[in-house]
C-alpha cells in the first residue's frame, strides 16, 4: 500500500496567504512602532530644549496662617535670567497665595532659593507653577 500525503510538498506552491499577511502586519507594526518612538523622542527633546530654566520644590513649610516658606532648586544656563512662579493652596484646593521668584544670579547653573508666599487663608500645600526665561 502506498502512503497518503496529508500536506502539500514544501516549496512547491509558494507561501500561503496567511503567511504573507502575517509578514505584512509585522512589517507595518515595526514601521509604525519606530515612527511612534521617533515622534515621542522629538517632542521630548523639543520640550526640554525650550526650557531655559527648570526648578523643583525641595520642601515647603506652612509658617503661619498667612505665610508659607518654599525651598526651590533652580537649574539654568550660566547667563540666563527669568522668574519662577510658585503658589500655595488651601485644603479645598483654592489658590490662597502666589509669588514670582526672580532668578537673576548669573555665572552659576544651580541656585537654591527660599521664597515666602503670603497667603489670604491657611495653606496646606505649595507648588511650582512654571519657570520662564527672559
């Protein structure tokens, strides 16, 4: 008796339609994934390049019902000047104080600054809003 073949001979009829579709989807996914990563990198670089001054809140202290002390670490270019805006909020989220902190020292790239925010009510938090170069 002869054996019955259950499959087609390999390589005789080319690839199946499913294999071709899978390959196309893999290529399309790789191209789209690479494009997405490039776009994220471009936007990230553009955002960082625009910021001439950056800062972060190290700590804050609610000194009284009408005053908050905020400690900022500011990073900038050596000749860059500008301002950093900080604000304070009450327990319900309402803004109770805001102040612009001048960044005017030249010749240094890192500044530790302690600012006082006068408030209209008892504050529970302090935060950095933005920094802008002149």
